[in-house]
C-alpha cells in the first residue's frame, strides 16, 4: 500500500506542486471516494475535484473542436467567396459597359452601381426587397434608355414616371427581367440564408462546448477520474460503461440539443443543394453583365414599337429644342455589345469555386450530425480516459477494480432520472441550452423557407416567425410547394422576340387600364 501511495504522490505533483510523501490512512474523512484506506486527504479530494472539472471542460472543448472549426472556417470561406463574387461581377459589368458605351454609360452608371449596392446590402442582412429593387432597376433603365432612343423629344419627370409604369406590359427588355428576377431572388435568398446558418451553427457550437458542470457532475467526475489514485490504483482506468453513465449525466442537457441540431443540419444540407442547382449565385452573378446587355439589345431592336406604345399610353411628348431634335438615334445610342466570350470571365472568386465549397461543407455537415448525443461515446472512447470497451474486468467501476454492472442510461435529461452515477435534477432543464435549441429551431425554419425560395428577415434572429424582408422569389406562379422545386428553362431567343413583337402590335390600352396607371402615378414614385 505504501508503494502505491508513493506512486500516487508522484501523479499529484501537477495538482499540489509538492513532492510530499503520502501515507495510507483510513478514509472516513472522504466525501466522494470510497471511505476505505486511502492516500488522499480531504484537501486533496477537494483539489482533485476541481482538477476533474477542468479536465472535463477541456475534454468537451477538445472533442467539439472539429464541429466548431467546421462552422468557423466554412463561414469565413463562404462569406469571402460571396463578397468577392459580387465585387467581380460589378467590376466586369463596369469594364464591359465602359468599353462598349463610353460616356453614355458613364453618365448613367449610377443606375448599375445602385443595383450592386442594393444586392450587397441585401446579402449583408439589409432590409431590401429584392423583387421591388429589381423592378426599380429595370424601370430606371427604361427611363434612361427611352430618352436616349428618342432624343428629338423633351421628357418631363412625370412623363418618365409614366414610361416606367409600362415596363411590365411592354416588356421592352424581352424576357430577361422576368428570368433574372427568379434567378437573382432564388440565388441570393439561398446564399444569404446559408451563410446565416453557418453563423448560427458556429455560435451554438461555441457556446454549448463551454460546459459548466453541476456539483453532482463534479462529484461523479472526481469519483471516476481520481478516486482510483486515492485507492492506490493509479494504473486502473475507468470502465467504459461507467464512463458513459457519468458523461450522459453530465451532458444530459447537451444531448437534448441533438434533435434540433440534426434538423438544422438537414436543413443546411437542403439549402446547400440550392447552391449547386440552376439558381446558384455563381452561375447567376458571373454572367449578369451579359444578361443585362441582352436586355438592352432587346430594347434597341424594339425601340420603335416601344416608343409608339408609350406615346399612345402617356401622350405625345413635346419636341426638344432644335439642337437636340436634329440629332439622330444612331448618333446617340447605336452601339452594340460584342459577343460574349467565356474565356474572358473574371477569375474565380476567393481562389475557389462554389461547387468545391459546397462539396466540402456537405461532407463536414454530414459528419456533424448526432454530434451532441454521441459526445459521451466519443469522450469515453479516448484511451486517455477509459480502459476501452474491450476491458470489462480490469477497470475502475467507481468502487474497486471490477466489472461495471449497472445498465447504460439512454440519452437526454429525462432519461437520467435513475442515473446511478450522477445526481441530475430532471425538473430543471438548462436555460442556456434551451436558448440554443430555440436559436436552432428559428434558423431551421428560415432555412426551410429559403429552400422553397421564400425570403426571410435576419434583423431579429430571436423571432421564431419568418419575416418578409425581401419578397418570395416566386414569379409568374412559379412557387413550388414545400420541398418541391421547379426549375424554369429560359425560352429560346426567337420566342422572346416574337413575344416582344406581339406585345408591340397589341391594341391600345383600355380607359380602365389608363385610369389605374394614373392613380398609381399619383400615389407613389417608389424608385425615386
């Protein structure tokens, strides 16, 4: 016994900072370890209890390192990618339009700059209605172009506002605005929500991994980790099943997080599919300059029909002064875009591609499922902690070196009512953990909405209800039911042109339509 206690004293050096020699003494004074012959005093038992607490906290933090770093690092990568993607798209459009239109574009560049400013503001959490913002962009672009293709007329602000009201009816830009609205809203809703999900996952993992063990848990940890030393059995490690019951008792509240955590991970994986699909933000933003150029060319090709319809609906404008009226349309706005060359696209954002990022995060997310319920098993598999599942006899069972007989408890707080190792008050759930469960539930709801193309409001993440921050992203009755996704293929260019030409040859609007337009003019000018 004396030799065992000498070994025991060496083990305690880091705790007591002493080379003291400990003798075997009766253990009636012990409050946690078996009250048999021991080499631990009451003071040692208290200090070892605190050491057990620290080791447990470090074990949980160390074991959760993978989950925490997954969300931290991937959030940073996705955020950098999306921000750089928007910067590249804006730079590409500006370069192309400066080369193509020169001063005409530069004099009207704020229309395009405002578009990207609003897209960036939406991505970073701003209260932007994407559908309304895109409608305003096309209306403003129509006003500017209408003046350029009709330089012989003078247009008042009221007249230009009337022009903008005919954007939907005339379709001067072809089908590009409708398609782009569907694509942009879907893409940005998915991208913003996914990054927000990574933020929530990061915060929950960081917070929950910082455990605060209860007094009952600390007693159980001390009994499992250091009572073997006090009994003179320093080489005997705890039985695996014994460790599981201790950990399930100490991590009962964390295990209750598992159900909502798994639902959250499933929802993240669903939205990740959207980042790979036809509406992913990279495939939408990368060629957005070419799509807008196509819309402008549609307007140029149908300028006469568009002008005739506008004059019919808004009235004949007044002629411009002689100097302006003498200038012909080709002199002002007859430049066309050169053909699109895929090799001229800007380099990939953030040195990677969206496909690679999504493939990587999907693998990591799948590995993080059931993390909190399996945490006790992960800790107890650590050879530094237990004797391992294969050693059932020569292990510490809480009293001596022998088989551990009690059954293993199920997961979660309510199942710890009969835990033989940890005193758990099942009537008092951890408030902090419940807050994290609620945060996951709110985020899961938002992710499901985003999967279905419905926008969400991130300004108040404590609100469980889904906001209506920026429109649904559903256009022309293209709204799928929950977890059903309908893709829309772009119609051929020829059909686009036929549709525009057909609209240009339709009869004039009815008096009722004109009355509605007039009332809307009086009530609001949202784009100004």
